[in-house]
C-alpha cells in the first residue's frame, strides 16, 4: 500500500484512543439496555442518557457505538402475528365511528380505546385473552383483565373499574372499540350510558380504525411475548402484569417529552 510507517502507527494509536474514549459510554449504554431487557433502540437510549445521566451524545455516534457492540434492539425483528376476532355479526347496538382515526385528545379521560387480544402457547386446548383500556391523552393503560375465555366480563370489568376510578374527571368521554360482541352487548351499552359516555366503533373488519389499541398490543407482544418461551400460562400472566406496570411507569415515549405514561400524568396534573 506504500503507506508510511509513521502514518500506520498514528492510526493504530488513534483507534485505540477512540476505543478507550468511548468505553465509559459503552458501559452506560449496556446498563440501560440491560435495565430495559433489550427493548430500547438508540433514540430512547439517547433520551434516557440525557434525562437520567445528564449525558448528551449525538444520535449518529450512539448508533455507531451500539452497532459496533451489538447493542441494537432485536425485539422487532420477529414478524409473527396472532389475531383475535370477536365479531359475531350484529347482535346488539352498533355505534357510529366518532373517532375516525383521530386518536389525539386534549385532556385526560376524553378518549379511551379498548380491545381484546389473544395469546396462545403450545399447550393443547388453552389460550389467554387480554382486555385493555387505554387513555389516548398519554397512552396509559388505565384498566385491564386477563381470562382463559373471552367472556363478556373480560370487557365490562375493566370498563367498570376505569369509569368508577375516574368518574369525577370525565371530560365528555368517548369510548372507542371494534364491533366485537362484547361491545354490542346491552351490558356494555348500559354501563356507558349510566356514566354519560359516548360509544364509538370502528368499521367492520378495519383494524386501522382502532390503530392506537392495536399498536399497544403490537408493542407488548414484540417486547415481551414473541421469541420468549413460557412454561405455563401462569408465568405468561405474571409477565403481562409486569410488562404493563413497566409500560405505564418506566417505558419512555418520545411523544410524551421523554416520559412514561405514568410520569406524564403526574407531570401534567402537577403543572395544572
């Protein structure tokens, strides 16, 4: 290559110095990756470094370091999907779509979304169902329930808890769902009417009309379910409880100014 010997040794020393210079940052990043079980990409790690450590680092430098040390998030590479459909035709009240894919709200308890999803382990004849209610203002899961059968209670029990908890703070509440039989049932309709809330429903067979809730289910399954082996449904339930608590309290969102849904709620109420 006809490279001068002095130039060669200069770059050898320069690369060694650069490695040592970055080692403290690598250690910090490894700590955050471990803390969040590999669920964070470089953008969230950049935010956490600045918020919790007071460290500002260019996102390109951070991405380069994470690639070099194999610290990039691997959770979203699995493309497998499980889809639960609760639609059984028009068996009750079908409400108009008042949301029309506009999932932004101006305050708490103004727009809630809800749905039921399914988990299946390689255990014959068994499944687990999760019903959740999310406040679209801060993407917080305000109530949820799990069951081994998709009965009516799996939808109405979380709704009842959420309404009772926030009944003095409802702001012309709209509750949006799909057209599953749970949400057409008179028990669901009467419960919403008793609290003065408005029903809203997606169009039949259109998951994008409830994209906010579908997005949460996608994140949950990618970050704690797909690619993980569970020995029993009991351990799966424990992991879901742990994840929802983690999601509400600790998992930061860039759209919430680098705060978790729970932190954003406290910050907003404190500032009000």
